[in-house]
């Protein structure tokens, strides 16, 4: 069965292929779930600049994708 998970967040093809089918789904789901930092961060924490929040989202999704695959790099 061909994996049809879309690369909706523009991850380079080489990295995207290393996630595996489940990892790709997990990556997209974590990125989407963490879209609004106001839902994730502590209420007393100031809002981060968008670039910083994007990095945190990507790093969390990256780790989750490899964990779902069964091997963190």
C-alpha cells in the first residue's frame, strides 16, 4: 500500500522519507495540535515570537515522528 500522507509543512523530501508512514502522520498531527501556543504554554508565560514557536513545534513533531518509527536519531 502506497503512503499518501501529505507533506503539509514543507519538510525536505530526504527527511520526510526517513520518518516512515506512521512517523509522517504523527509529525503532521503534532504540528497541527501545537498550532496555537496559547493552548500549550503556561498562562503566565509571555507569547513567543512566531519563529520561535515554529521551531518548538517542529522539534516536538520531529522527535515524535522518529519515536513513532521506533528510532530517535
